[in-house]
């Protein structure tokens, strides 16, 4: 555990030298030694070792250990350069030699050559898009325009220098990304609208991953309101005509900002939207009532703009990780069957069963989509066959597959899950 913390510090810190690292490693060793002196059980020992790794990894990520005053007390401080943000102005670029100080280069050249691993595509797909690009699509239900921007959490030097598109928007903000959806309805929804994530395929989640997911859902519920989460139906076991695909859904009032405009007067979604429309941060109850009132009077002669960013504190699109703030981050692939996710805005048609009850599941056959786009990460790309199936698919119900010949998937034992849960967060990726 101490060695892994050392490797993490050396790989992920820029303002702390080896002196600072040695102080933190000594503290880690002290906690490990304490666990060895008074172990009540093996479980307790693993718990203390894991906690020590969690604490210091979270501390390194926080701003406490990045303040100049703290770093100066423990070790040397790299010379800093003034950061001048803005189009065409000079910004500091990462230098391979810290002894010569931070050099200054043109922001335009760095932004022009900026690359990130995020990819997305509107459905039905007309091509693969990147972040910081606006794309528009006409469907039978709506005219949609989408703009996704993200800060380079995968590249700390680039994030610090501000040499990336949309840096004007993320400076001074904690959000990691923001998605803006602007649409004009062609067909009016008749039922409440949902915004959700849909996953491809089925995967039985280990017990401890389910517990971690429950903590994330609880946190998302506080941020977004009631969350519908389904791991889907196992096609080999479900005794139904149509199985539910894995999905997560929240009401439309879970978005962070909503702007209603007349046609031709809608805002430019690539510019600042500050001061426009209604914000959920201004009061959750008032915002929810405002969204309900707007949907009750929804019109095809209005343009609706929705912005989403709160959930970016839980889901890191560029690092492809999921986790609570200041806690160990887990690979997103642990929570999804395939490393490609579809974002959708839809309504559910009512489906009465023979016994008079309503279908509670979010089945594809009951959904009418207004917005659909899929995203993935090139650092952990999906298989080509899966990607072609998702972005080239036509929305159809996921019919039950025959159980005969189904491949048996070995599930990890409880002990294996326990060891992985406690030790894997201490390991660097």
C-alpha cells in the first residue's frame, strides 16, 4: 500500500518534490504499522490499509496539499508563471525542465492541437463527433442541437495551462464537463419526460460493486431528484416477452438549467448562458415547479435549451471513471456491460397489463425518443461490433434470447470481491 501511494504521488503530482512524497509515505507506513500492532482480524487489517490509501490519494487530489504555503514548508516550489487567459493571449505550457522555469507559448497553437479521448455520436448516427463541437440533427420528433464541452481531467498540465477549447467556461468552476441540448419539438410529448443513460447488453454486477453503485445513486438522488436504476433483465432467465436493458433515468427537472426562447431568438449554446433561464441551484422546489409548468404549456413554436453539469462530479467522461468527490475513483467499465453509453430524452407510454397494473420498467417498446446520442472513450474503447450495433441501430425492443446454448459466466466469489474492493482502490491504474 505504501509503495503504491509512492508511485501515485510521483506520477500525479507536479508541485510536490520527493521530500513531500517521503513525508506522506512515512505517514502511510505509520498507519500500516498501527494496523499490524493491533489487528482484531484480517478484515480489520485490510480495512485500515485501504483507508490509509484512500485518505492520501484523496488528500493529494485535494487543494490542501497543492497550496503554495503547504508545499513551501515541506519542499521546493516550482517557479510559477503568470496565466493570461483569453483568445490569442499567452498561456503557460508544460515544460520538460522545471529548472528553467515555466515557458510561455501561444494558446492558439495549443488549443488547435488539443486532443481528448471523448467521442460521441447522435442516433441515428451520421458520423463520430468530438467534444467542443456543435452538431444538429432532424428527427421525426424534434430538431436537436447538442454541444458537449469538457475540461481535460486526463491531462493535468493542459487543465492548469488552460490551453484547451472552452477554457473560458471552466475557469473557477468545479464541474468536469457540461452537456447542452437545444431542441424544438415537432411532436409534443404526452407524458412526463425523462433523461437517462442506456447500456448495451447485460452484465451481472458483483455484490460489492452493487453496494458502491447504491452509494452513487444515493448521491445522485440528492443532486438530481428521484433516480430510476435498473440492471436489466437477464435474457437467459427472464420469463417475459421483452427484457429491459440496463438503464438509469431521472425526471427532466434534474437538469441544471432550462431556457425557453421564441424561434429565432434562442441563445448560442457555444457561448455563455449565464443569467439566462432558470437554474436548479436557485432553489430545487421552485425549479421543479417551473419545469412542470413549462411542460404543461409545451409548444412546437418554442425552443428549449437544457444544460447538465452537476452529475459531472460523479462521472468523469475523459478519465472514464465514476466515484464520489474526494473518494477513490473506479473504472466506469465496472458499472456498464459494454464501454459505450447512450444518453436519451424520452417519454414512456402507458402499458396496462392483463391484471390492470401498469408496466413499471423502462422498456424500449414504450419509449418515444426526442434526443439520443451515444458516447465512449478511446482510452477504453468498445469493440467495433458493439459500437456499430449501438450507433447504427434502429430503436427496437430487446427481445428475449433463447436460454439454450447461453454461455455461463463465472462470477467472482465473495472473498475475491472483498479483496478486490479493499485493495484495488489503493492501486494506480
